[in-house]
């Protein structure tokens, strides 16, 4: 059994310990100490990191009350060592985990939404609520959680039997857990069972900021960050918004309306460009058909390469496929994708499925269809026009 010093004092950053065992684990080592300040992953909270002497501890896990430290160096059992916690990482873990407690409590208290799922990784935290909530309700819960930070409420850690825990006004009760339980309590706030590390008061959380929320399995998934993560994220968003306002030559508060106007203008220009493109092809149709080579099946081969989206490809195909004894092949660059389509005009002979398979091989894409129409696509690559010319030669 490992003495878990972090359970008694989450602000303790180092300790002396004795090596109990050390076993190889791949290219690293699993080290057990008689005591540690390094929290092992559990209860939804990520593992601490740190050092044992000069060896790096990249992860810690626990089994049967024993903490296993994953290190890049071996140790001799019985050796006396010094354990040092990576404090910025510990602080981040505590800010995210305690912030989750507080935001979950705020949703429960303000609008009766229960947290039924929690996930934390290196960049963000999410909670899943059992009911849908409005933007106003999210803002209300966010403000309530931050008000608890500003009050710098004390956070207590207590141990009590499950019979006593059942009497507490907890937002989330688990009747399957028995024995002596670890209770994390925020003064006049959230109370829940938890094995994670938490600061001595809510002030250390610093800030809770909801980033987005969306419908999820009949409820809502809320993504947020706390503390230093939230500050960094807000700095990035502020810089991005400021840069955007400068590019649009408008005030920050006018950016949404300016973007809306710009989007409308782009939509109008795209529509006009599409119309002009189709008009151009209509005018050029006689010349295109006159110059089109005839393949072995007796079809005129109209091969088009364009920079356009899927809707434009569809419109162009409808225009061209009305021609007699014609094979139409279109290869289009659309954003990060290449789109290719094949169609047979009236009375034309051939197999578009075969043509599409040929394009799949040349472009490294996927697609299919039937004898009269087939389509496919692949990720964009710089030499797509050269490959298109190869395809054109094989079809002619």
C-alpha cells in the first residue's frame, strides 16, 4: 500500500520516499514507492507528472491502493529517493476537476440539469447533462460557478461511512459505493464523493469559461475550460477577434454583422460566377463538341477540369450530358477534395463504372456507380491536373 500524501494536502509539492519495487515496462519502468505526492489517474482526473530524483515520471496509475510510477530510469528497491511534483500540471488538473464540480453544481442548482458524464483531456473538459438547456441557462450557470470562485469559498476533504454520506444533500448519490468514503465539500455549495485532488479554496480555480454546448443523446454536452487554460483560450479568441476586426476595418462589436454582410456578398458573387460559367460553356459547346476526340466506342469525349464546388459540377454535368453520343468526364478541385464524375449522353456506348475505377486508380480515390453514371473523389494533391491529363488520354 502506498501512502497517498496528496489526499491529505493537495498543495504538497515534494516528499522523500523509499523504493518498494521496480519492474521493466516496455522501454520504461514501473516504480512503487512507500509514499508519494504524485496523483495517479482516476475518477476522471488525469495523472500528475513529476520526477523521482532525476528520473521523469510521465504517468501514474493505481491498483489495490498501490501507486505505480512510470519512469524513464530504473531504481533499486530499498533506495531512498526524493519525489518532486510538476506543480503547473497539478494546478491545471485541480482547476479543471474542481471547476467541473462547481459548474455541474451550478447547472443542477439553477435549472435542475444533472451531470451524467464527465471527460477531461489535455486541452478541454466536457460534462454531459441529462436535459437540454438554453443559452440563457448556460450563461446563468456559468456566472453562478464564477461567483463561487470570487467568494473564495473553502473546500473540505472528509472521510465518513456511507451511512452518514446518505444523509448529506448531495447532487449525485451512488448507492452502490459502500464503506468509508472520501467527500469533497464546497462551503454552501457542491458536495460529492471524489478521489481527485482539489485546492483548499475555490479562488485557486481562477476562472470557469464555457466554450460551447451542443445536443447530445437527449441532453447537452457542455465544453469548458478553467483557470490558466480558460485564460489562454480567451486570449487566443480575443486576438483572433481583434485581427478579424482589423481585416474588416470595423469595431470588434461589429464583426458579426460585417461577416454576415461579407458572406452574403460572396454568395451573390459565387452565384453570378456559376451563371457566367454555364453561359460560357453553352457558348463554347459547338467548339467543344467539334474538337472532342472520338473513342473506340464511337463516343465524343468531352473532358473538363475546373476549380468549382460539387453543386457547380452537378449543374455542368446536367448541361453537358444532354448531348448525343457523348462521354462526359469532369474532374473538379473543390477545397481539400477532388471530385470526378462520368456520364453517357443519349445513345452513347460505354461503362461509366469502368471509367470511375480507372480514375480511382490514378487519383488514389474511391467511388463507383453504374454504366450510365459514376462518380468518386479523393483528397486534393498538387499534381491533379497532370493525372487528369493521363485520365483524358486513357478515355480518348
